[in-house]
């Protein structure tokens, strides 16, 4: 009896494994096929200077083929990493972004997300991006490499050296998704980023949350002290935009300002109108005192 149960279990485990192996192989095969057919697209989301109401550039975001398992970058990149295809995939996306952005970029910035393992790759560091952008007439200063706070802080010592290396080559760097996890302001300061992109979890409904307001104001003060521009991402409403611009956040990004599109459409008329109107108003009153615990 015991061995019957044991055998049945063993068989079920082997079937499940076989099944997931087959699924895995199929996904990797599909990924390779999509890469060789160059089916990945890049969409561009505008970033707006909240003081002047001017477009400062675009963030390049990758999209897999519609309907595929890896249409979304949050599925795509972990899959590519596990399959050992991250480097060629990123290279393909970067080349595409740099080649396409010339159609709408006018001496503005192109923000490029870079995976941690690619950032530290010697081939990448030794200037293949510099050669790539030179080919398309862009200058390093127009490129901002985005590295997530999580990875930068996790492997802090080596990232600090790596980011310095890129800055010496003339590139700018941004710490992405800041404030989402366990932020270390000291570590961020030592990375000396040109931009700190605050995660959208701190932006959502900020107009109604005294704690988020306090955190965001802290980032604004901090950014001024260390010479980094503060970017708020994921701005979805007029209220959020109004509040963020009034407390001195430098740059905004989000659906209210503009969705990512293949042709790099600029900022929405609504968002520009909000900023124009703000100039005639003062600083917002704090909602109420922040009390934690009591
Ligand atoms: P991220 O760099 O933090 O990019 C912002 C994400 O928020 C994007 O999701 C964007 O479409 C989305 N977003 C922008 N505005 C709003 C908004 O107002 N509301 C909401 N709800 N979402 C908004 P996406 O394109 O799905 O990308 C997810 C993540 O995947 C990115 O987060 C980035 O870390 C990564 N990623 C995307 N493209 C690339 C790439 O080419 N290379 C690498 N290494 N990573 C990439
Ligand atoms: Mg990003
Ligand atoms: Mg981000
Ligand atoms: Mg984010």
C-alpha cells in the first residue's frame, strides 16, 4: 500500500516536472524566435519638467509581441535572464530605441532601463553603448541609464564604481523605483545619481496622504542637497500632479502626463495647463500633522 502511494506520488512529480520542462523549453524557444524575428517593440513615455512645463525627454520601455507569454517586461526580463538571453535581448532593445528616438528627440534625454547584470558586463561598460549612440548622432549626455534602487543598494560597492565609470564617459545615471523598499539615503547619496526616480507607490494619492507628502518632501530636500533631480513616476491624476509640482518635485512622468507610445508623443495639454495655472498659486497648505502610532 505504502509503495503504491509512493509510486503514484513519484509518477505525479515526474509528470509535473516533465510538463513544466516542456513549458519552459517552449517559452525559451518562443523567446528566441521573437528575438531573431526582431519582434520586440519600444514605446516612449514623456517626462515633463514641472517647473517650466517643458518636455525633457522620454523613457524607453520594451514590449514583447502582443499575446505572447512575455508581452510585459516584468515577465520578459526574468525569463530572458533565466534563459541566458538577457544580454542579446537588451542589446537589441537598446539599438532599436537609439535608432528610433532620433525621429522625435530634439536634444532631449533618452532614459534607458538597464538590467543589473548588463550594467556590470565589461563589454557594455567598455563602450559599446558609446559606439552605438555615436552611430546615430546622439551624445552620451543625452542618455540616462536607469538602475533600480533595489539592485544598486544590494551590490552597493560595485555599483558605485560602475556608475562612476559611466559618468566619466559622459552618461547620466538615475536611481529607479526609489522609496519602494528599504531605501538607504546614504547609499543613494554615495551613488551620486543625476536623477532619483521615486516609485509610483509614493505618488499614488499623495494629495491625500500626509505620510507620503512627508516622504516626498524629504526626497525633494535631499535631492537639492546632493545635486540630484527628483522625478515622480506614475502620476495618474491632476491632483497628484498639482501637489507634486507645488512641493518642488523637478520632473514628472505618468499616464496623466502621457502614456508610453511608439512615436513619442509629448506631454498632454491637461498636464501643461495644470503647471501653467500653478505658477499663479502658492505652496499648498499641509493637510494635517503626521501622527504615527498614537
Ligand atoms: P520602470 O522603469 O519603473 O517603468 C515604469 C513602469 O510604470 C512602466 O511599466 C510604465 O509603463 C508604467 N507606468 C508609467 N506611468 C504609469 C502610470 O501613471 N500608472 C501606472 N499604473 N503605470 C505607469 P512597464 O513598461 O510594464 O515596465 C515595467 C518595468 O520593466 C519597468 O519599470 C522597468 O524596470 C522594466 N523594463 C521595461 N523596459 C525595459 C528594458 O528595455 N530593459 C530593462 N532592463 N527593463 C525594462
Ligand atoms: Mg525605469
Ligand atoms: Mg521606475
Ligand atoms: Mg517603477
